[in-house]
C-alpha cells in the first residue's frame, strides 16, 4: 500500500471516518500488527492491575467488615451484609445504574448493541459495588465483574485513542479476556470463555490480540500473587477403570444440580424485578439478611466467594453430609444474592458448589470402595469443572479451567468424562443457558452462541448438481474457439465451463461466447485457443466440504461455479448455481 494510502487511513481513523470494507481489508494486516499488539498489551497490563486492586479491595473489606476468621453466631455476619446491601441498593439506583448483573451479559450487550461502549462510570461502579458486596459476605464471585472491568478498560482506551466503532467492538472482548485471565490466573481458560460465550466467532487478529491481552494481565497478576496454581492436589493415577464410574456418577449428580441452580435463578430473579420500584431499595439488604442468617446459624462457609473453603474440601476436612449441605445452601444463598440485583459473578458460586459435590461423591466413594486410588481433592476439582460445564454451559472452557487452576494434567480424562455427562444432562433438561435466560428477562435479544455452535451448517455438496446436465457444456481451454462454438451449439446449453490449462476454470454464459466469436476473425477462430481470449480472471476453487455461504459472493461475476475434487483439482464433481443454493436454503428446516 502506498504511503499516501496509509496516511489517509490513519487520518480517517483519527477523525472517526469509517473506512470502506476494501480499505479495512488492505490496512488490517499491516496496521493490525502494530496497533493491535500495542493496545492489546496495554489493555492487558491495565486490566491486570485493576483486577489485582479489585481482589485486594475485596479481601480488605472482608477483614474490615467480617473479621479475619468469620464464625457462626458472630453478629457481624448479619449486620454487615444488611448495611452493605442498603448502600449498594441506593448507589445502584441513583449513581451506578448499569452495574447490576454478573458482567457477562453486560459485556455481550456492549459488543452487540452499543458498539463496544461501556461507560467509565459503569466500570468504576462495578469495581466498587462488587467489592463491597463480596467483602460483606454476599454469595457471589469476583470473576464475572473482573471480565466487565477489563472490557470497560478496553472501551475507555479505545475511546481515548479515537478508534472507530468497528475497532471498539473488537477491543471489548480483548479487555474481557484480560480481566477474566487476571481473576482466574488462567489465560487459556479466559481466552476460550470469551470466544465460546462472548464473541462466538474469531479471526487471527482478534485471537492474537486477545491472547496478548490475557497473557499481559496474567503476568501483572502473577507479579503480585505468584505463579503457583490456585489449588494443589496429588496426581491422578487411574489404575482401576471402575473409578471412572464414580466420576461418571459425579457428572450425573452435577448435571442435575446445575439444572436446579439454573431454574432457581430463572424463577426468583424475574419475580423480584417485577416488584414495585421502592422495594428495590431494600432487596439487597433483605438478601444480605438471609445470606447472613445462613452464616450466623452455622454455615459461614457459604458467604463470599469461598475459595478457602474449596481448598479445605479438597483436603478432606468436611464430612460428606456437610459437603452436601454446603452445596445446597450455596445454591440458595447465591440465588438470593444475585436475584436481588446485587452486582457480582456466577463463576465462583458454580465452582464452590461443584467442589462440594465432588468432595461429597469422593467421600462416599472412599467409604464404600476404599481400594480405589482417587483422592477427594481430585473429585472436588473435577466437580468444579462439572458445574462450570453444566451451569455456565461452557464445556470447552470447563476442561481447561480445571487444568489451569490445578496445574495437574493427569486429571484430564475424568474431567472430560464428567463434564460431558453434566453438560448433556443440563442441556437436555434446561435447553436455554442461564446467561441467555437473563438476556430474555432483561428484554434483550443477544446472539445465542450455544445455538450457533449447534446449528447445522450447509455445505457446497448439499446444493451442487452433477456437471453432465443438458444446459452445461464443459470444454477445454486450449481448444480453438470454432470447436468450442460447435460443442456449445445445442439450444439447451446455457453455460459454458472452460477447463484452462493451468487447472483453473472459467465460467461464462453462451451469449458471452457469441460475443467473443463476433469480435474474432474466421481464420483466428480456427486456431486461437479460447482461453487466450478470456483474460486472466478465473473462477474460485470450491470443494464439496466448504460452507455453502462461502460461494454466494461469487455469483455477481460468474453464472455457474465448478466444484472440484480435493484429490484432483482439475476433476469436476459438480456445478453450483445461485438458483440451486437458494432452493437448498428454502428446504432448510
């Protein structure tokens, strides 16, 4: 590209003048390597620092409000959540009106509805109110708010740089991945979740920028917290294949608990939102009272994110009955906390519930089958992935999340087995994912990425026809024009496919062939190969397994497209027409 062209492109970017599609495609590779790299790293560093500050604020508020070691029958377990709930409700009604929810749907809405825009006030409010909620004991998590905080950072940086709306939409998921990666200390899981649940589709530029931002944020986070995994368990040695049955049971139990969790939230949240507006000033306080009461009367473990309790469960410090009680109470406390409109995330509660269920199944297994070698910590860790896959409906992310937070790759087989079972059960009993349920309750129509993944993709082979049709004739490009005219002379022939000597094809209507003949002398028609009269343009290479919609853009140039064989590119398997494609789409259920 010329220097003038590059300069014009930068001036257009600075003035927020949208570029044409062709200009974007020309500029993207060179400019993307510079702008995307620099901004992605900067967004990652800034997001990582903010998430570290966010986690420090939560810990500081927790010690300040609940004490360093909260225990049952401590009056602060009730008083602090109630007072914090009142403050949160007032601020959410008058100051930070967009901070309710976990942060995942809000980030998707920013991407698909608001062109990547997240206000600075919303980012600040998410930081402050989520930290206060978690620090005072509400049963929520810090990961989802961290995701939105990272997306808010990316939005603010994009606006500050004067980027276009298209680029702001690209950087919103980049910041989201950075925030989530720092919160989890797990860059791969963050990248996969953002691709799997936020943007759905990706290209090389977006994936590269997302990876750079996630890695940068994790580097910043690890400079404060260290590089050790969040949980440590012994390596898993599956010497007895029967142990996989226990993990399969865990997948079944986790699948049903995921459905229970989803339906509880889906039922209570709209009921509380439908109450008169004046009640919204007290809903968070009432939720704090109920969650605090659970802690006051004997189960303070369910308050807050609960990562310390998960670690205790992994080291077999609870009985299976207590573990099961904590799993049920965590679902109850989280349903109350989240449905009240208190800002906070769903990741940590899902992991907590899964860890308790996993440790409970592992404890029962040790009681009845002591000869099996699996540790309770392994069951708890697999249980975390099970609830993540079944409740949050991110099956691929759930596998890598377990591997990253433990640093233990020997557990991958039980994780895949149990997560798959839980995901299938949850999907069959709760067809609509929980985040999509929240989307519909909020009156929005965001893309259902799970449905997109499951959607049947039509391929070229579904619409192509056999090449030996009466209206099509195939000729060789090195044959003279006179011979080609003779072969295409039948009245039924409408399209001529020319097989060129370079294994490429040219497609033209019969009228185009007649026009060539009219401009060529009779003597030249006898000896001139037809391909020399066609110019350098050739039809695209299409193969039967390619997506059908890939071919649609070519019919403004070609009346018919040949479909080649991958083993022999010169061999035609069939032909594709616009009418054939449209007819196939009409048949689609």
